[in-house]
C-alpha cells in the first residue's frame, strides 16, 4: 500500500517523494524493503521444497522460470507508452527483482547445508550465521569486486569513485559523468536509448539519462536480498521469541552503524553516500537496517503480542504482483485517479493518493474473498 501511495504522488510532499540524488526519503524505502522480504522468503521456500524431496535441479528450474517471468512482465510494463523497440527501456523494477532473486536463490541452493554438524553450544547458538559461511564468502567476493570497480575504475573523463549526478553538479565539472562508473557501464551494456530517460537528477542537474534499476546496480541489490535471506535463516534457526528479537535487533543496529560509517553520518560528505539511484552500499546497509527494525516491530505486534492481525494490509500482500501491474497499467485512469480543479494543494493530492491506495486494497480484499491468488 505504501508503494501505491508514493507512486501516486504521496501528496507531493518532498519528504515522501524520491530523493533527487543523495539522501533517503520515504519513497526510497519501498523497493529495498520488498527486496529484503523476498530474501526472507527464499530460505523458507527452499527448506519446504527440500523437505518434500524436490530435486535441487527442479528447484533451480522453477527459480529460473520465475525470474524470467518477472523480467518479461517488467519489460512489457515498460512498453505502456508505446512499444518502440529502438528506445524501449530494458531494465526496471521487476527486472531487478528477477535478477536478484535468481542470483541469491542460486547461491543459497548450492551453498545450503544442514547445521547438524555444529556440535559446540556456541557454534549452535550462532548457526544462523555459521551455517551460511559459504554464502558469505561468495557474496563477500561479489561485493568486494563491485567496490574495487567503483573506486578504482574511472569512467572516461570522470574521476574514479565519483558518485555524483553529473550535469550541472559541481559547476559543470563532470557534465557527462552521471552516476560515475555505474552509469557508464549501464550505458555501454544497454545503450543510452534503452535507459530510463527521466531520472530524478535530470531536472535539477540537467543530468544524462540514467537508469536507477540498471544492470550494474543489480550487484549491490543482490547483497540487499541476501541480508533478507540472512533474516529468513535467523527465523528458521531460532524459534524462541527472545532469541529472534535479540538477533533482529542486533542486525538492525549493526547494519545501521555500518551504513552510517560508510556515509559519514551525512548526506554528501562520507565515503559512500546513501543513494537509491546508484543503490550504494551505504544505502543497502541503512535500508536493510530499517527493514530489520520494521520486521521486528511487526513480529512483536502480530505474532508475539497479537495486538494486530495485519489487516487491512495482508490482503494486498496476497496478490502483490496483481496490484503492482494493475496500479502501473491504470495509472492516471478513472476511477483510481481523478482531477478536480488545479490539484495544486497537498490536501487534494494526498486525498487522491489515499483514494488510489484504498481502492486497490478493496480490490485485493475482493480477490481474497473470491479466493483468487496469483503468484509467479
């Protein structure tokens, strides 16, 4: 519901809409939280399938098919304004979901092993981490290579380690360096015409086309999903409330501190700024930290204390892909969107965004009552 609200304009409040470049606003939390919870579900699904003696090659085939479906649906949604092949945007939100899901699922499937061999009490108490040591080695190498490219490989006519938006940034010092090496690699892989043509930085900095969901940014995104997978393994490994709460709280604090250190606890002056467009490592750490805290709060309120059942939002979660496709396809169409007068006040814009969000939740409830569920 938050995704639909912010995609409907969020009332045009600056702190809700996406940050122009560096920084973190409410809209910048939605996508990484979706990726995080997808990571949480991966080990739960894998354990269930292995428990039914489903062969690993069969599981991997299903993962590949699901990833391909996500990519193709995203590609189709990119053609809403006209399927012009010459300048069709090739990557997007669902495409990144598909790529990250495939990579992290493959890592977990072929590195996964039971923790029965951990006999020492201290080792067993940290089985959720030690049982993933192979995963951490693989993911660590991926992240290390990514950082080496970011800091050591300069784009043409750009300094190495440049995280800026290019264009008018720094008084036109690096006009063709939008996104640094990330933007350059994406332009070389896809071609500039197949990138997102209206990035948030284009209007303020007159930046080049830049795809916030481009291929190179998929690398740190896999780390985001893996941190969710780590949380899923934590939940499976530790069944008592105290252990789960303590560990989720610890992960949230540690990741938050690491993200803060990377960005220097500032918007622009740290080593690696928090930046959704680049999907920077500090952005991964900070949003994963907040995801741990958010999941912890929901766990306490819903599963432990039972103060809340999750209504009315649980219905949307049961058909998330339908709601995502629907709110994208029917954007700016009645009855979801409407205009009364100039629509230039926060009140009217917020009312419209809330109406759109509530209407889609009503649709989700209707699908739930009719027992209509669709998942990839």
